[in-house]
């Protein structure tokens, strides 16, 4: 998901192990934290904006760019690099990553890459791992050996994958999102529910949403304050509003039509 714009190559993993070590003091320390094409997932954004104590809008405006280059249909959000000569990540310091505990999934998993698809909730995630070789990275010359599983656990990747795979169901869905005339509105809904959770919270709490859709009261209270619960609910909403899946229940009103505009 992250990609340095130069000197990068991908090689398949032969077997289940690889050698790598990254530590403060290695000659290339933080060289990798610049000039990145780093796509952020909704869970990355939740973790970082909360770490920084920012609302989604402010975080998105200050730290991200939107791109259509990484997906044929949906806009993706990329971390905005600084405009200095090296195009450094805004969160890098001489001592390393200043948001380390909440760094994006792509930074955690490096030097592995993961290609994954999850066509629907019933089927499991299909995944393949490979090595992301960055020429300047000296970590490959170190002697520490890891299995894939050890690396994922050590870097806290599993939790990120669990969260991201729910979104993966949406962005890798084979289902159509409907007629051309609804596309603009649906893409806007995708962006808000995926990336701008504070606005999505306003959307459900300040409209007639709860009059129209069944949401159990315990969940409703969580949605008011728990960003991760809200994010999961937003994914259910997207599956409902984009693809017509039965992930959200309409209240028993015969005249009510499915709409993304309560
Ligand atoms: S070893 Fe690789 S990942 Fe670690 S600081 Fe150096 S370039 Fe970055
Ligand atoms: S978020 Fe942290 S680990 Fe990732 S590129 Fe920026 S400084 Fe490096």
C-alpha cells in the first residue's frame, strides 16, 4: 500500500521466512520515510487523527491528498508528504516515527507487502505476501530471521488487517454500484463514510437516519463516541447504500424507499 516512487521492486517470498532488521542506529534510519505513495485506509485515518487529537476534516485537509490513480472507481486518500527537497513524511523525526504506535498499516508491514481480496463477508480473505525491496534499505543485510506470522504479530499488523479487510470487501466487491445518474452521490457517500467519520457521525445523528433505519439502542450510544464502532457501522452502511446488501435494516414503513439521502 505504501510505495516509494523510486528504487523499488517486488519479489515473491520463497518459503515462509525472510531476513530483516530495522533499528535506530542503522545507517539508513528513516530514509524510508520520504517520497512515499502511502494510501491510507479508514482505520489508518482513525488511529492517526485520534493520536493527533484532530477531527477528520482537519486531518484530511492538512495531511492528505485524494487520488483516483489507485482504484478504478473509488477515490483513495494518500498521506501528503512535506514539500521539502526529500518530500519527507510529516511524522518523521530524527528519532524515528512520531506516531509510531499509530503508524499506518503499510508502514507496519514493510518490508512485506500483502495483496488481498475479500469479495464478500462469507468468503475468507485471499492473501499473498511478497518482499518490497527498496534499494536504500539496509535492513535486508541484517541477520535476523522472521516467519511471516512472527513479523505480523511483532508489528501489530493483524489488528490492522482485521479492520482493513472489512473495507476491502467494499473496494474489491464485484457488485455494481448502480446507474450512472447515482454515481456522483454514491462516490461522495463512499468518501464520507470511509474517510470522514466525524462528518458521517453528523450525517447519521443530525438527520432522520435513526427514524428510518433499525439501530439497536446500545449500538446507537456507541456510535456517538466510539470511532471504531462508527467505522464498522459506516462499512455496513456502504454495503447497504452502494450495493443494496441487507446490512442495515429499514424500519417497518411501507412507503419508505431505500435511499442514501435520509
Ligand atoms: S532499515 Fe529499511 S525500514 Fe529500517 S530505517 Fe532503514 S530504510 Fe527504513
Ligand atoms: S508514518 Fe511514521 S513510519 Fe510511516 S512513513 Fe511516516 S514517519 Fe515513517
